[in-house]
């Protein structure tokens, strides 16, 4: 987990660039970076775009909190079954 002091520093960019160099040295054909925390998403997206990455999907989550796995709304459940 990042500390608050590291936020806004160049640490993330340095790590990404080192990861890219590592991958290129191994002839990797594609890098995929995923963000799974909904914190400052627009800032993350802007940074990744500036580094040459393109957005190619979305992450979705559903907190269950110990509830029943019957979480589909009735209208969708009818379509699935």
C-alpha cells in the first residue's frame, strides 16, 4: 500500500518505466495494467494515457458482504435462466 507521502511523486512512473524496459528486454508483445481501486481514477487514466497506454476495458466489482449469492435483479435473472 502506498504511503500518503509517496502520492504525487514520480515513483509510479519510475516503476512503470522499469516494468516496460524489463518486458521489452524479454520481447513481451503487450503490457496490461489494471487499476482495481476506485481512487483518483481520472488522474490514473490521464497518467497512463500520457505514457502511451490506451484504455481497453473496465473493472467491475460487487461487494457481497455475506449476503446471499442471489444478487441478480428479477428482470435479469429471468433472462439468464
